[in-house]
């Protein structure tokens, strides 16, 4: 297949995360020369895995679930039958008790009676109240009422983001709830929908997740990386990228000392870094970072969830996931367990700089919430610092984001993509869909007039 003139030079993809790798794979299958630049030693980005002593940990509870048939086709093609499928089991720890998440009718009888009564009254009268629309607090008060706001949403938001709900854009509530629910058939955007969806859970089968076998989520990205290389693509790891722009385009991308002249640049690294490298005034678009405490335990964990949210301010972590309930080959032997414990922070703050000092606190709180029986059962704890894991949707972020996009848009061959490149709180399936849409657009512009996402998903070779 001849390469169209728009691709006369390599397409440089900055960032070897989900969007970057899938885009590189799809373009390389169409005969386009691609170069992926990844600053970490391995690909996978925010979905990479850590392996030590027979344990495997991802960066939080990653798994595949999508209603998009093109994404399903693509994953089937990449992973083939090397997967395990399982029903969802996630929970939330609230006022000292565990509840199924999304909520199940039997949870209603667990709620403290005063809280249940007040929430019921909110459902009856909240439609008659008037709230603003400018921030997270306004949104949640309007949608869920003051009881759930004060007892759950407010504290968790402050703990997780580190800013007050009055300073948080309402978009954070809209996308955050959807990302936590996952199931598109459940609607929980207000108190009435929450009550209806909870009751619909009574006889509903849990949605199924898919997860690769043989070494954590990293297996997926390693397979895709090998497919890129098989098509002649290059993947440069352990090296940062630097942009050089002029005359309305990116003229060169430096990977360490190597200078690459690109036809196009797909940027999936933080949008703020692109602005900095191109001399654009820095937008006020901060990112949240995460400390992952990967705890290796010599016992079966006491709760069988895949992941659980912890909103109480006297517990240091905000979420815990259990890799063995995604795939049993993530632990070295029967009876062992791993816990991936997440603590949010800002890169360079006190927690980030001295993360190891929190290890005892993490273990103590795991005992406190009933996940492990004693310190003697903990064999090891490895701390992983992962920067820029979530965009922070403060109240001014839409204006700042539009300003950055407009300035970067002056470079005609630069395309923003992915979670950090677009300052977009998304899941892996959204990243894959983003890669498909971008690849389709670029290939059509390059002369592949008949290409569509279904064809891309199945492979251009058929």
C-alpha cells in the first residue's frame, strides 16, 4: 500500500499510553510510519502494570468494559482468547459499613435510619428548592439533596481532589459519577434516578468485565507494541520528548538527542507540557497525582471486592483494589493476596516527596477497615509515584482549557489526544474510542476515503 503524501514523514506520537499505542497501531496497519516516544521504561501510561516477587499490580482497578462494538472487536483481535471474564463486584465504605456499588436494594436497610429518612425527605422536597449552577456543590445539592451531599459527596470530593466543592466545576460531578458507575444502563445523575436505579438492581445480573491473562493489564500494551514494531513502527522508551515549532507547525520532535522531523504530531502527554515547550503562556490546568501502595499479603483478604471507595477523612486512602479478583495469576500462589491502595496528592507536595512515611498509616487503616488481619500478614509494600493521573476540574478550567487549545491549534500538524493531552477525565474504553476516531480522521485526510471505525477495529487487512 502506498503511503499518502500527508504521511511523507513519520507520525510522531508522544506518550505510549492507551490512546497513543492504539493510534500508533491503527496507523501503522494502514502503512503509515510511526514513532512512539514514551518517557517511562515500559509502555502503558496510566494503565501500565508493576510486577515484583510474583505479584502483579495495575495503576488502580483497570479492566475492559464497553458497549461500543468496534472497541469489542478491536480487543478481541488484540487479546484473542487470552482473557478472563467475571461479573463486577465493587463496593463503597460508608460510615463504618460496606455497601455494594452501584447501590443494591438490600443496602437500603443498612443505612442509618436518620440518614435514610432525611434522604427520603430530600427526594420529596428537593425539586421545590432553588440552587445555583456554578460549581460541584450546587450540582450535587440540586441533584441529590443536602443529606447525601453533606454525608458523602462533600467529604469524598475534598479528600480526593484537595479542593472545596465550591471551587470545583460541576463537570467533575457529572463525569465522576458516570466513571464510577460504568454501567451505561444505570442512571444516577439525580436522587430520583439513584432511587430508581437502586431498585432496578434487585434482580439485575452484574455487568461482565474482561481482563487479560498472563501478567496484568500490561499484557495488552505489550501485545500492541509488538504489533506496531511488526509493521515497521518504532517505540522509544525511557526518553522524553521535546517539541520545536515554527511557521505554524511542529518542525521537529526531539527524543533525547535524536531529532525527528514529523508529518504530524499526536500529543498525549499533559497539555500544559506542550504549552511550556512551545512558549505558550502556561494555562491554569493542574493535575492530581497518585501514590500507589502495592501491598503484598500472606492471607486471603477479608472483603471480596474488586475495588472499593473510601471517603472517610480519617482513612488515608481513597480507593483500594484487589488484583486477584481480576485474574488469579496476579498472585504467586494460593492464599496470597495483593492490595493496590491509592492516596491522592500533588506532584512535589509533602505526600509526594515523603510517600514512604505513609506506609505504616496505610497498613494500619487496612486493618482498621477490615481488609487484613494484622501487620504480621504483610510481606512487603512497594510505593509507586504516578504523576498527573487526573485532571482537576476547578471552576475556571473550561476557560483555561479553551485558551490552551486555541493557542496550540495554531500549529496545524499538532493533534491533542488522550486523558492528559485533552485534559479529559476518561476510562480506557474512551481512550481507545478516541484513538479510533482520530486515526479515522487522519487516514481519511490522507486519502483512505472509505476507512471507518469498524474497519479499523477489525484490521485494514480484513
